[in-house]
């Protein structure tokens, strides 16, 4: 059975979709994307993902061609066409066809794509199995204005992933050029030290992950102290636990770090993970959680 995507607003077989050679997403990496989970047809934290996409498109001067409702209707149509109720969604918007040469005006005819996939692992699998963590030599390119978005220009992370041994059971860890802890290749970094939940500061130029934001609020609601700061490799050496977060994989415990064996799941991580699961079928935004709705 052919997989159906939504291409420029219309259901299209993926094998038949084609992007122009003049599309600035192809020529110059102009564009942004968002990837998130679907739980029983509920688009988890959809408002946060769409807000970040809106900010990215505005900064890149790309017209958003659809309203929020139109985007959601297209996502639901893609899920329906492919018979998926639990899985992943990726939205992608490029600058569209503008020919050779850098564009200095608004992109008024963007290309849009929606891909849906069944979950590539069974529920709880990654939390149960955990991963190893390996430092890569590629530094995180930390221009805060650019790293605030999920840009189509993903070269920094492609080069980092090429260094990772044993992928996908190993996640790569990027440092800043000043050797502070930054983030994973496709994840945000957390560690627990003496009961405090720590994560690198956004001031370091890391991606402001949706799941990162959600987990910080969830931890505070559960009464755990949190801290965003500047940390080094030695902080991970001393950490009681390390875990990563992203929207598709949720929370991934790190059980092996620099030949050290870390605890896979303490009561803190277990509690956070279980609490996380309580909201996957009802939250549209982190603010909704903060307001207690």
C-alpha cells in the first residue's frame, strides 16, 4: 500500500510527490519543520509546535499558507488516509520556487508537506531499554536567533550523527564551542544530581524543545527543583542519572556514559515518565497544563 502524504494541501502518494529544483528549501535550506506524536488521534502539544513553526516562518519571511484549523484538518486527513491513530507527524514548509539567487523579499508561494508514520517502536520501549551517550567532536552551532527554530538546514546534526557508533542505540551529545554541555543530536539533555533536575540553558543556543519545556513544568508541578545552567562533562560524570527528551521518543534514560553505568530509572524519572503518560491524550499546549485546564 502506498503511503499518502499531504503535499501543498492535497492528499498525494509520496512516490508521486515532487519538489521543484528551484525550491529554495532544496537550494538554500530555507524552511522549517516540526515533528510530534499522535496518541489515539490526539495531536499532543500541537499548539506549541505550531507556535514554534509560526515564529520560524515569520523570521524566514515565509508566508504561512494555512490557518491553524486547516493544518490540523490536513493532519487528520493524512492519518485517516493511512489508517494511523498512534504515530508521528512531520510538518515541513519550504520557501518554495524562487529560482537561483538569494531571495530578499517575502516567500509568498511556499511548499508544504505533511508526513505521517506509525510509531517505529512499541510504547515504553525506549524508556525501558535506554541508550548510551557519546560525545561527538562537532560543536553545536549556537546562533540563538537561528537555533530557536527547527530549520531545514540540518547539516550540523547530520555531521554529528555520522560520528555516532551504534546508532540508534547510542545518542550523540554536542558541546558548545566553549565545551559546555549543549544537547543531543535529536534531543534535549537532562541530568539529576542530588535530587535536582538540571538541563542546559537556552542561552547556550540550544533548541528550545517542546518536550523540554513541558518536562520542566511537569517536574515543578511534582515538587522537584529544576535548574537551567552552564554545565560541563564533569557534571555528567557526577550525575546520578542522565536522560534525554524529544517529542517522538518522549524520555530516554541514558544507562552508559563514558564507560560509567548510570541508573536506568530512579523513582524521580519513573514518576515523571508515568505522569507524562497521563497527559498525552489531552494536552494541546504546555500553557494549558500551567493553567490547570
